[in-house]
C-alpha cells in the first residue's frame, strides 16, 4: 500500500495515475496533507542527499509526499530504507497546463530513478494520446516538431510517438472524407449479456436473471428513439452503433423489431457505418445474423478476447473457442463481410505464448479488423473485488505480447487506425484498433477524437454534444441502471430536450 500526501489535492487526478503506472500492483490512497498530519521526523530524515535504493532492492515507498508552492515543488519518498527528498524550482510564468506538465515530469523523473523504469507514454495519463498529436498536425506542425514536443513535454518514447502520428494521419484522412461537423452519430445501448465477464465494468445485466425486464427496457428505449429521431433536424446521421452489453442477447424477433424501428425513424441516406456489437459468440445464431444483414448492418464485432479455453473458462465467458469459429463461419455465410474481433492482453494466467496461439487462430478466421485491448482492471469489476482469488493467476509478458500483436498486424496487412488508453491498464499500455485498408470502424474514431456529436440512447448512454465553433463539448447522461431507466424514461428524454432547447442553435 502506498499513501500519497498532497499539499493541494487539485492535482490528485494527475498524480495518482502516474504513481499507479510505476507501481501497478500496489493499492494507493491519496490524502490531503493536513488530513493525516505526517510526523515531522519522517520528513526531516529524508534529504536530497539520501542515497537511492541499492540496485536490485527496489523498495516500494510507503509514503509519497508532494508539496506545491508557486516557485518550487518538493517530492519525498519514504519507506523503511528509502528516505528521499527532492525539490525543483518551477518558473512562475508557466501557464496552468505547463505547470502541471512540469510538475508531472519532475515526479516522473524521481519515480523513474527510484524504480529503474521508464514508461512508454511518459507522463501522459489521459486516455487519448492521439488527440494531442492530431491537434499538433492540425496546427501544421512538421513531423519532427511533433516528435520534439511529445518527447520534451510528455517524455513519450519514439515508438509511441511514431504510432500516434501514423494513427492521427489516418484518422485525419478518414474524417476529411466525411462531413463530420454537420453530422452526428447515434449510439444505442443494450445492457444485457449472457453472463458477466470477470473484468467487466460496463452496465451489463445477465439476460437470464433480468429476462423479465427486457420488454420493459425495449418499450422505454422505443420512447427515447421516437424522441431522438427528430431532435437534431439540421444534422445528418453519419454512424449508427449498437453496443452495450451485448445487443445480440435480444431474440431475433426483438432485434428485427428494434432495427426496423431505427430504420423507419431515422434518415439513413447519409449513414456511412451501421455497426452492431455481436460481442459474445454465445449470443449469436444464424437467424440473428440474418436479421442484422437484412436491415443493412455493415459491420459487426464478434469478440473472443482470447482463443484459449482455459482463459475463457476463467473469465466467465461461458462459450468455447469452437463457438467463436462457428459464429464467424455463420456470419460469413449470412453475408457479413466486415467483421471485427476484439482480444485482450493481460488476461489472468496468460503469457506471450497464449497470445501467440490466439493470434494464430485469429489469422485463420481472417477478420477485417482486430482490436487489441490491454486489460484495465476497473474498481467495480469482479476481477478487482475478488482479486485475492486470482493473485496466483497474474498475466506475464504483457508488453512482449503487445509487441507480438504489432508484428502480427504488420505481417497480416492490418493498419492501426485508433488508439486509446484507460486507467489502470496492464503495464500502462494502450488499446489499438487495427483494420485492413478501408475497413476502419468510423464510429470508434469519432468517439475517440470527440469530433462529432453523439446521441446516446438507452441505460448508461452518455450523449456528447460537440460545439465546433466554441471548441467545447457538453455531456448529457442517462441513468445506468436498467430499472431506473425504465422507470425514469420521461426524465431521460426531458434532460436531452431541455439541453437541446437551450443549445441546439449553437451545435
Ligand atoms: S460481454 Fe462485455 S459488456 Fe458483457 S459482461 Fe462481458 S465485458 Fe461486460
């Protein structure tokens, strides 16, 4: 356990993830310094002249103290043998974000020397590193200048900068081809799944336990769809995305009714992508795939996460490797020619060889796109709550496995087209979407780069309204719980209605 004491908690969201990135295995708590007065002895004992830990005996600090003043910042690391205090002067002329970055760079340097580690993404703890690069390229920065900025300001490695530039350029090209500013995307959430995966932190309800709520949910959703169909009359619909949960947990009849309703209520003449997450192979049938094809769904996602049966069993997926292969075969037979597959690196008990075998099996299935996630353990996930039960099943060689996926995608003509990060990711790495040329998931780019208004319907839906002229984004959320959504649907509609009444002219 590491306790972090801050003289100013404003920077908690910057400091916590950086410390966590260096010490991913540790529980970390953050206090305001006054909340738990520190023994002065501990602080006076620490000094700048204190020796760093002996190589090979890298002690995890029990306390990290960060004190902010206008002109300097002081970082102390305290443990049994570790007594280190360092100060750095910070220029008073720095703007807010420059000050924040300078402070993070200093903390990074101290932690890097103490652990003997560097982080590929440097001090970047936000979720969208490519957004920064995209903005620099939009400002006509030359590639060399982008490298310089990302290295000096954020301490990013050249590999990560190169990948960010490649992705940002590809995104820019794809966005250029669509009139994204005058368009909007539609997200529809179906929060039911066949069972709950060990690492899940999404709004997801077991379809068996909650089957009595499905009809009520669809009725509430219908109300929201009918309202949403006319709420952005001056914008063209660009992308439609069904996510969740697992939309294909609905029956073929329910899917047929729901997709028919969407097609009837919305104008699809400008839609560039109609995507449904058929995420769990155990929710898929020929009939459902035929329904998706009939209504013009042109991209589906069938996600194994791993092609190792021992892993699928452990993470509660309740489907077999053969079911994944069968689902892909059925999808091809029913006319689906744009299939994405998701895998996760860092799953419990997996090593590089497991990932290599998963990639070998995926190669045979030849999906049009492959999304490679690195496991992020969220607070609400069972994997976190029951972590003691899995302490002997830690994944190993996650960074090596990521390198193997890079090699695999290059050798098999997949190009990276979007990238994002989450908090608490294994080895502080990233998620990357790869696709064959021309088969990119457009909605994924729009949501990551926050370039377009997204109208989100259903439980847990978070609508994002992008005001291009003012360079600002506003969010309007729906309640997460299925029962609350059903009971409070009028309120959900009113929230959007009120917001749009006040803002739609500026959108
Ligand atoms: S399929 Fe996705 S949404 Fe459903 S339980 Fe698993 S991780 Fe959660």
